[in-house]
């Protein structure tokens, strides 16, 4: 990859190729968005970049693109920590306790499956097993030199299958409409600058301290603190949210395209197996949580489903499930993963899979 110190024409060519990759990702997201697929901009952008990248080499997006994506992702995720969401978290202590036990069980069971069956390193296995917090997982994988390509394949497969099948499973369970989507406020320009500025500052401090995935963690915690305290109201505009998903999809798709074709084909049986393990464990823990919280089992399934926060939140809104219960649980899980993953893999080193 060329560096910024190269001739201006070379830098311009590199920039143009990166813009072309992002445009390709946007086309993929737009295609799925036309069919109202949940998480379309993330899934579609990653899929198209990955497919094209397998057919012909594509350039990886450089660090400034990645850091910008992590900064915006953290600001977006942290904006879910509204005072209302924090109240909802305090309303379901028993259910949240079950959630954290289930989170550990999913990580151990799915991670062990990938480690012992696929013979992956523990760091790759645990990052692929992480149920949600996709942006944080990718950031940690980038910082630790893990195999982002195969981690992304496992993660995306889980999200796509959940998005495709979970509504039918919920309907079969007898869950009804228990809530309506709240109106999403959009933060003003000044508030957005405050969130991004504080997030960048915190991220740079974390980076100086040697924290894994510093930008997204700094941005997430800064955004959560500003929103939870009521200093900032509202989230990023829809156009910026879409841009974040496209950039994240482009980064992930580029890494997937670097996976060898033979290995890519071998990943699908592993993706199916790891998905089955994750879902069985998650839905087993959702049952006592639903009883403790007094919510329908379908609502608990959406809250415990091992998918991305954005995708599961969109499904909850679309199905009319309790948005505060579902959102509070996915927010709590993201925060727990955001804190635990860098510490959990801090002593681990990326290594090639055993032959």
C-alpha cells in the first residue's frame, strides 16, 4: 500500500481507488435497501465488495478511513444510551443478569466450537463468537492482527440468518405487538461536533494508554456519557448513519475478499455450526429472562438474539416489540463486550490456524 509521502499523483490514484471501493459498497447497500432488508446498508455493502474482491483485487481502505468509521460508529452506538434507555436498564435487573450469564455462555460455547472443531486460534474464535458489537469486534481484530476476513464471514452470516429467520420464529412463538417505535430525534450540528470532538479526544487518550480499539471505545463512552447525562439529545442524521454502515461494510468486505477461495468455501459449514450453537444457547437463556421481566418470549428472543445492535433494533421496531426492553439489553451487551473484549484478548496473540 502506498504511503502519504509518495508523489501527489500516486496519492490521488490511491484515493480514487478507495473512493471507488466505497462507491461499490454503496451500490451493494442500495440494492438490498430497495427490498427493505433490515441492516441492508451494512450487509449489502459488505457482500458486494467481498464478491467483487474475490473476482479481482481491491485496495484496502487506509487507517484514516478506518478510524473515521470507528469514531462515527462509536458516536452512533453511544447515542442509544438515552436517559429513557438507562431507566429501562434499571427496570430489568434480573433479565440483565441472565443476559450477562448468557453472553459468557455464548462466547465460551461458540468460541470452543470454532477452536476445537475448526482449530482456530482462541483470539479468532472468541472474536467470531462475540454476539453483536460488530464495530467493536472489527476494531479489536484490527488492533490485534486477527483474521478479520473469516471473523467477518462468521459474524455477517449470523446477522443475515437472524434477519431472515427471526421474524418467522417469533411469529411461531406467539408474540404479539407490545409497543411502537419511538420517534428518533436528530442531534444538531453543534451537538454532533461536541460528541465527535469528545470522542476523538477520548480515543486519542486511550490510544496513548495502549488500550485496544481506542477510537471506537473512546467515542462510544463519550457519546454514552453525553447522551445519558442529557447534555446531548438525538442521534446522527440518517444519511450519516447510512454512510457509517457503508464504510464499515467496505472495510469488512475488503477483508473477506482477502480470504482464499478454498478457505472461504470451508467457512460456510463452520458458520452454520457456530450459528446453531450461538442461537441455541441465546434462546435457552431468553426463556428465564422473559419470565423474570414479565415480557413475551418473542420480545426476549429479540433482546437475546446474537446479532448486531442495529439489525436487532430494526427488527424490534419493525415487529412492534418493546423497543426499550430490546434496546436496553442490546445496549448493555454492547457496553459489556466493548469493555470486556479488549481486556479478554489483551494477552492473546494472533496465530495461524492449526493444520
